[in-house]
């Protein structure tokens, strides 16, 4: 697999049109299963194929149970300068419900251990809306996260993906399904607790101490091109998207034996680009830039947008200024609905 990913890098060298690479995100699966030497092997290939790098952030996704003292010490000898740790919860019953390999004690220990080893740029993931977690327990989760002093917290409502063990258990009636009303209440708890602790709610699911935003993710939300490497990886160049085949064996065979990359691609229409910009930018604290809409899509598109947005302004779900359209606090509960209603049909 590492050889195939390395060869894909050489195949994809021209995709970003010699744009300097600013951020790298090792994620998508469980990259913390790789050793530090294996990460360095991929790093050497990156330097060979993308020499004009202007790196500010190199993030590694990690499971708490993979973070031991030896691995973290070895990571200090790699370019990784940011960790995204999949905590999900500091409550054992939640972790068991989500079929996670780690327990609550390991979750807390992993963060403290990473800090002790010199990693101060840490993000943790938390999930709310599980039927095993009361509002009091969710507040305890948030207070424990704040007490750890991590600069970045990503938090998502539990979603049940089809063809998963959780979906099967819910269908059989052996476990409860998440409730939308409970998730909405816990989302409000999330906003209250983290804003009170000084975190900025800079994207619907992301909170950061001032100036500690995830640079890589922020580039997605600001519509910058990106290149994805490996099975299932997605790439975007401003006018089209492409995504690699998900099957590991086919991915490796097509590269190593057939000398080609197996992927699908779609060309984005002007309507697609408009709708994607609305969907992504509305989720952020910067909101929809009205000047960008006029410049990229025309004054008529801007006028249509303002007219469509007016009814949400009357509900106090959005705030409209001369420069932007932003979600209000109440509107954050309805972000997806508002965005879809603002799309061009």
C-alpha cells in the first residue's frame, strides 16, 4: 500500500499546478497504525514529488489506543506537528455503544501523554446525541475536554451509517437509535460550554481557541484546491472533483501492475460551484461573502440569494449585512436546511 501511494504521488504531481503545499493531513483511515519510519517513508516521497512546500501544518489522525510513549517519541522525529485524536467520549458506556476500541481512561491518558511529549497543537473529536449519554454526562465530557486545555475541539452529532454494526443493532432492536431532539439540545450545550471557555465557534462542528483554527480544514471551507492520495481519497482543483476507487486491492493492482490510477471524476457546473460555496461558507463564522457571489456568479445571482435569504432573516436565523450572510446562533441548528433552501435550482 505504501509503495502504491508513493507511486500515486508521482502520477498526481501536476494536479495542483505547482502550487506550494501548505498543509498535509494524514487521515481517512487509521494512519496511527503506521510506524514513524513508515510515515517518514511517505514523507520522503512527498518531498521528492512536491518539492516547493510551504508547510505550516502536518496533522496525524490517531486513535487513543495507538498513542503510547514510544510511538509519540518517534513521531517527534517526523514532520507531524499536530494531532487529531479520536476521543469521541470520556464515558465508557458511550464508547462501548460506538464500538470503540479504547476506554475512557485511555482517552484521557492519550491527550495528557501527547502533551507531556511536547505536542501542544492537539484537536480532539467528541460525539454527542448517543442514547447512552445524559445531558449531565455530556456536560461532564465538555468540562473534561476544556480542562485538558486542547486548543481545538471538533464535535459531531452521532449519525448511523448504513451497513454498520450500529445500524444492524438498531434495526434488530437490541440498541436505541439517536434522537434528533436530544442531539439539538446537546448541540446548544456544546455551544454554551465552549464559548464560555473562550473557544471560537468558527465552523458548525469546530471550535478553537483564538487563532488556533485547523488550517487544513479551513482551506476546504475557503474553497482552496486540494489533492487526496490513497484509496477513496478525493481531490478538487476548483472546476472538477475526482475520487479514487475505494477497494484497496483494486487501487494497488491498478497502480502497481497496470501503471494507472483508478478513479472517477465530475466536472462542476456553475450551479454546482455556486451551491457548494453556499453550503460550505454558510457553515463558517465568516459566512457567505456577497462580493464573491457577485464577482464569481454575477449581480443577478447575488440579488436572487438576498431575496431567498430574507425569510430566514425575518426568523432571526441569519444576519445580513452589506458584505455577508451569516448564521445566527439559533440558525446554526438549521444550517443544512437554510443552505439547501438558498441553492440555485
